[in-house]
C-alpha cells in the first residue's frame, strides 16, 4: 500500500513544470481522485495538504479496521488506486498537448483579423475620398433638382387648387342645371356634397378658396332654401297650419281637402328636401343661445323644416307677448305659458302621425314632437330671461311667476313628455341672482305660513279627530300644514337641473324644520304648568309626527340621491370628519339625522315631564295606601270575599283617569311609551316605598297581592296582554310574601346555605323569581311576620 503522502504528492510532482492554471487544474483532479478513494468523505478544493494523511488513515480504518479478514480488500483497493492514477495522468498529458495548439490558433486568428482591419481601413479611406469628390461634383445638380422639385410642388398645389375650384364650379353648374330643369331633389343632394366639401376644407390655410367655397354654398343655399321654404309654406297653408283651434277642430280641417293624400305626398317631398339643406344651413345659422350665466345644456339647432313650421307661431308669440300689446302683461306669465302648452297640444297629433313617419323613413333619430316643443321652449326661455329682472324685487310678482313656471314645467314633462335633459325654465330660475331671490322668497312665504298655521284657532286640533282610522297619529293642524309645506317645497325643487341647487333647498328645509321646532318649544314652555293639558299633548303629537315623517323621508330615493350628492360636496370641502363621511356613505345616517335627533330629544323631555306629573299625583294618592296596617289585616280564610283596600281607591282612580285622559290626547305610539315609563316608575315606587317599608302578616300579604293582581295590573291590560310583566318587582315581591310557610322556610334555608351559588338561583326560578336578586328575596322573607315559633 502506498503511503498517504505519496498518494497526494505524485500528481503534483509531474505537474510542477506546468503553468499556474494548469497546476490548479491538476490539483483539482487529484483532490477529486482522493475523494473517490476516501469514499463518502468530502475533500474539496482548497483543503490543506497536511490534512490528507488523516483522511487516508480514516479511510483505511473504515475499510480494514481491526478485522484481519478485511485485508483481502487491499488488492482491490490497490487496483482501483492504480487505475485512477493512470486516468489522471492521461488527462494531464491530453491537456498539456492541447493548450499550445489553441494558443497558436488564437494568435493566427488575431493576425488575420489585424490584416483584414488594415484592408478595411484602406478601403474606408478610399471610399471617403470618392464620396466627397462625388458630392462636390453632384452639388450643382442637387441644387438644380431641388429648385425643380419646389417648382413641381408649387405646380401641384396650383393644380390641386384649380381642381378644387373646378370641382366647386362643377357642383355649382350641376345645381344650376338641376334648378333649370326643376329637379330640386338632385339640386339639394348636390348642395349637400358641396357643404360637406366646405366642412373638409375648414382646416386649409387657403383663405381665398375657403371664402369662395363658403360664398358659393351660401348662394345656392339661399336660393334653394327660399324656393323650398316658399313651397313648403304653401303646402302648410293648404293644411291650415298652424292649428290655432283645439284638436277637435283639427280633425275636421285635415280631412276636408279632397286632395289630402296628394298634399301629404308633397309635404313629405318638401320636408325631405329641406332636411337635406340642414348641413349647409348649420354653416350659416348659429342656434340662438342665451347668456352663459344660465348654463343651458348644449344642443343642436332645430331641424330646418321644423324651424319653418315654427315661424308663424314665433311671429304670433312675439306679436302678443312683446312690446306694448295688452296681452304682454308682466304680472300674467300664465298667459304665454298656457299659450305655448296649447300650441304643443294642438299640434301633437299632426306631428306624431304625419311628420314623425317622414323622419323615420329617412333614418333620422329626431323626435318631431320634441323638436317642435324645443323650438317653442326657446321662446319661453327668452321671455323669462327678459321678464325676471323686471320683477325680481317684487315678492308677490316673483312668487307668482315661479308658481306658474313650476306648473308649466310639470305639465310639459308629465303630459307632453319633454325630457329633463333639454333646456327648460328651471335653468333660468337656477341663475345665481334669480335663484338666491327664489330661496329668499321661499323662506319668507314659508315663515309666513308657519306663523299663520301656529296662530290659527284650529292650530292644535286634528282635522281628522272624528275619523278614528285616519286619526291614529292625532296630528294637530299646524303640524300637518307645516309638513305639507315642506312636501310642496320638495316638489318645487326636485326637478332642478343641478344637485348643488337641490342641496341649497334641502338646507332651507332643514332650517325651516329647526325654526318650527324652536317655535314648538316656545309654545311648550308656555304650557309647562299644564303638562297634561290638551295643547301640551298636541305639541307632543306634532313633534312625534314631524320626526316620524322625516325618518320616512330619509329612506326616500330622492333624498338618498341628495345624500350621495352631499357626500361628494362634503368630501371636496373637508367639512365633515372621516367618521361622519363614513356614516353618510354607508347609509347609517341620513340628511335629516340632526333634525330628527333634536326632535326626539324634545319628545323625550316632554314625555318625561308628563310621566313625572302623573307619577306625582299617583304618589300623593298612594300615601294612605302605604300606611295601611299590613301587620294586622285578617287572613283570606277569615274573609268571605276579598275586596279592594279602601286606601288603594284614590291611587287607582287617579291612575285610571290619567291613563284614559292621555290615551285620548296622545297618539298610539306616544301613549305606549308613556304608560310603559309610568309602569316602570310605579313598579319601583310600590316596591321600595310600600312593600319594603312595611311588614306583612298572612292577611296583609294576601291583601297586597289581591290589590295588585286584581286591580292595579288590570288597569294596564287594555294596552298589553300581560301587564304584570311591567311590574316585575311588585309581582315577585307578592310571590315571596305569599309563599306558604313550608315553601318559605325551605327557600330561606336554601338561600342561607347556598349564598350566590347556582342552587339558590334555581330555587328562586322554581318559585317564579327571575327579576329580584337573592339579597332582595332574603329581605322580603324577613318582612313576613307569620313564621312558626320554632323556639329559636
């Protein structure tokens, strides 16, 4: 066996003449070979050579050990080592012979590359000088060619210019020929092509060409429009247009002419031809627009044939409602508003049956009736814009104008289907100056109506007091009038075009609610001394009604949309905390929450005051009952019939009378809260001031139970099925005081032996005690005097 040192050194000795890289490679191979010999031991690159003997010794120890029989493996190991050594030597010799060849090949390639590079540089120098020489020679040619190209481009532009002029003149000649042969439809179609060319040329910088094109289009447009308008007006005259008479007369007028189908055929032809002129007409006719301060929605011009149909009505409108005519009265806006509605109604049937089919036939999306209404609406908007500044500071006239405009808008939308997205009168009323005046007037008249409602003799009387089914809420007249006022205000502003304007009206409504609440509070304070009086209860009913209605409105779609709009405004202005914004966004709160909370607080205060008043009266009436001789009353067996304690009569009579009185004065929901609050206070009072303040013999306990279960509890049985559940202290106290002696002794022992333990609770529940604590039951048991004498 070779020594470990020789195994590690032999390869290294043969590699000593190699370069550093080759030596490192051989050392790596040697290490790998040794690792193979050592088995699973890892001898990696960089391992210290001095450590190799220990690795080899460990390997031999592992393979041979102390077992002499293992020496048989030595021959096999020597063979493996010899074979590995030969393989490594072959690899070293191969590497040593290949590297010089590679170096020589790389040097040869580098020399060839250097030669090629020199050749390329020589060629580049030659080409550079040739190109420079060629450029100098070609420079005059390039200058001449550039000048020729510029001339060609100029000629092409002139040619294109002449082509446009030729095309315009050709179209113009065609229109002239069509008109000479009375072929108006083709002339109109050709004019459409010319108008489309005009539109295409708008981006051109050829101002003279544009002017020529526009002048030519305008020339033929005027000729065609005048001719077609004249023919169209003639046909309309034959149809008795416009229809000033009611619709019933129209039918007769339309069916009277014998040539009606022929007239309608001509109407359709002329309508279609005029419709073709729409493109060119829009080039010269800008739609009438009111001042930008009115923020009218953008809209296109009314189509040309409808414009012509509107012309006689526009003349009539301006004649009657402008200037010094007797029909132009600024205090009578209903005159011109009603006239426009009448005209729309009179022409609806004709537009739907005769004009709309023509539009549908040519594939137009225009609605004839809405287009007609839109044209008339512009007359109304112009009239309003002119009149409003004249009456802005006359409250009565301005309020009357707003009322009439809102009525007009309602009928226009509901009856004639005019879309809210079109320009309408509310855009005029939404102009800043006019709108602020509207808010001021609305507030002024609302406050006047509130004052009138509160000062009326019937202010606190319900209109439906004699109708039981309707009068569940027992709403006083002033509260119903006020909520009707708020509802009317909502109807007046809910169709406003912008959410910001609606929110301003919502703030007005909230201010009015708060103002009305303050007035109710003031009246309530005047009635505080008579808190059980009719007027005080009426005020309480009014507060409850307003709060209930506002809570219902909070779930209305319209107010939910306003809440979303308000959320966006608040988020932009950072006027609310993140918590409040989150509540609004999640619908946990509503736009009326603040008002509802204030009203609910007022309602609770008023109810508490009534409950306290009745409770004081009942307490005064119960003084004698509390002083009853409970220790000396005869037992139930000693009485033929149990009867009510005479000292309890004032208490029960007072309680009965007040319950009946307030049941008649308060609405159902309020009275329910009232009697439950009163029952709770009575329960505590009787328990603490009467029961715990006395001792009871058997007769006293029986009498107390009879008075409570057969007389007090039944007073409340009209309002619920189990009134004793509202007197749990009294009911359970009576149970404890009336337990038979055996049960009472047993219960007492259980309570004393199982203080605070589940057995005590189970024992209490077994006898019907759920409300009272264990200590309370022990106190009640000690109030009994009928314990047997046990000698203790």
